[in-house]
């Protein structure tokens, strides 16, 4: 964004700025609010202040007081992501990158730095890379994935079910997506505590983030080499063998993109859904009473607490206008998912039920819409449902106001979700999740009928018909499955 006037109101004119002594002088240059620091501890409240002051598109400051637009309106966000002729994801267009104010040493450099991946390119190159990713996604067996999710859920619950207490963030929500995604990519053996912690660490921008990134990339590099030599029926193999012919570096970068994006979003989504179930009595009652399914609960959470609160960033390719603001070529714009979801124009009553409405911004839109949203939904839907069936009496082990979050410009994380329940026995990971285990059938029971020559004589009761052992039956006279089902349905 240039240092010239941010909007048609000319708010950078000193004559139009706040008077001396105004609290706005404690914000930033030009009285702009900062998206970092003390004022940004509650970003949701800050976004509402910006909406009240500037409307659906507001000027603000990133770290190092780099100017940025925050898109707060629902329709304005959709227009931005769906108009690639005016807005792109290529950060090399950003004026702040060109003039060095958002250089490699900027705190948000991992988000800013351009990479040759489908989410950062446009035109034919975007079609080539995006086509490879979506092509590999299309080969995923969704029924098989749900079995994997169920099995992984049982394994995780088995780790704490006998204790009667757990932290559903660190022991469940942060592990389930990684276990499932490692299986989807083709490296189930790489799933472990170290992989989970590395994925969490590399997203926090800590001093060890570089080492964590190297650990993740090491696993993905080994996977690429194995699948180049011996392809199998997994995501990595289909990505490698796609007609787009991605290089090994492109394969590794896109495997990391898919793994980390899916992991981060789904871990947050699972934690948010479980928190809503445990803290909102109406929500829990609806689930228990069958009035709201888990998929509907997931969609409600995507409205109220989206996994990513903003996406950094889009950049103006030309002079344009958005939400009444003059956007200059090279300006940067934050895709405001969380503030867009609570736009008063689409949600005048935030307590209203959003069942059946999927017009939220959680998965983006336009050319860069999340290609793996169905996988994320499946992990959350199936995982939460299986957990609640295993632990139907689970309840929060602390007061709701004691729950803590860590907030960043891109997302809001629930730190922990302590719960308690009656201790449960471990369950076979191959068994379908159930609130009450189904007893095994008695081995001596058989459903059969009498030989044809005996059917002419009426039997006093159906149960009195002699039982024919399997070794005594003639295969030509066995009833088919449909006939046996009909007899069972009719009570015989």
C-alpha cells in the first residue's frame, strides 16, 4: 500500500486527523489502528471498531506499521476473491515488498514471502499447479478415509478413556488431523508426536520454526523419493504422476501446503466444534436429541469460529474501488474471514441458527478456494461424532470463562479443553464406534428352512422347523441372500 491517501476521505490529511490529546494518537501513523500489540489482543473487537469507523473496508497497520486494508464486509470479501482480474495472491505485486518495508526480516515474512505454489501464482501456471492438486484430490476414496478417521479416533480415545479425563485439544484435536493426513498423503509411518509438534511450531514463528519446517520437509522429501520409485494408491503418487509433471521441489512444496493447511484448519475446527458442544447447553441438547447433526454443528462453527480468521493476503493489480474505498495498484488487502462472517448485512442476529447455510467464508472462494474442504469436513464430522459416541457423558472439567485462547492475525487457537467422563474400557480399533458395544452373536444360531419335501406338511410353529447343518445342505437348494433377508424381515 502506498503512503498516499488510503481512502476517498483523505484521512491522512493532518487537518482531518484526530485532535491533540485524542486516544487515536496512541495508535499509529495517521491515527490508523494497529493489528498487533496491546490493542490487537481482542482482534474481533478491533475489527468491529474498524467497521464502525470506516465501513466494510478499513485501513490499518501490520507489524512495523506497514499499511494494509482489512476487508470486513461479506460481499466485499467475495468480490475480492472472485475477481482475479483485479486482485491476486502474488506478494511480489505489493508496494511494501517492492519498497522494502515488508522485507525478509518482517515478522510476517513466512506469510509474505512468495513461493512457486498454486496459492501464490496466477494464470496458466496457476491452472497447471492447481490442476495437479485437485486431480490428486479427486482420487481420494472418501469412504475409505472415513474408516481411517474412525480407526484413528478409536486409537486416540484409547490413550485416555480409562483415566476418565483428557485435554481434547492436545490429546485429540491436534492429533487426529495429522494422523489422517499422513495416511492420505501416503506416509502413515511418519505420524508421531514429533510431527504434530513440528507442524504446530512452524506456524507460530518461534525460534525453532526453521528446524521444525526442516523436519516436516524431510519427511515429505523421503515420501517423494519413495513414490517416484514405487507409486501406490495415495495422494503423493497421484500428484507425482499427474500429467502436469511437477518437479520434485514442486511436489514437496505442494505436499507441505496440503499437509499444513489441512492440519491447521481441521485441528482448529475440531477444537471449536467440541467447545461449542460442551459449553452451549442448547447445542448439546440439540445434538443429543437428534435435532442437529454433527455436520450441521460443524457448519455452525465455520460461521461463528472459522479455523482461519484472516488470510494474508490479496494484492491489487490495478487502480480500483472496494467498499467505498479507493484501492491503489500494489495495495495489500487482508481477506477477512471472521469479520466477514459476522457482517451485519448478512447476519443481523448473530444468535440466529445458520443450519443449511454454507455461504460462510471459511474456505475462501474464487480461483483459490480451498480444494480440500470436503476432507476437512469429513475429519471433523466423523471424528467428533465418533468421540461423542465413545464418550456420551463427556463434560467440561472447568468453568467456561477459564478457557484460554492464543490469538494471531491469521487464527485464534483454543489452548486446552479439559473434560471429564466415566472411565471407559479400551475398544478394538477395527470396531465401529458405538455408545454401547454390540454383543457378539451366538455361534449356534442359524437362520434356515426345512427341506422342500417337508414344506408341504404344515408345521405348528415356525421355530419347530428342523435345523439343517451347513454340511448337510445341497448348494443348489440354498436360499439366496435376498430370500433370507425377506424371511427374516417377515419374522421367520
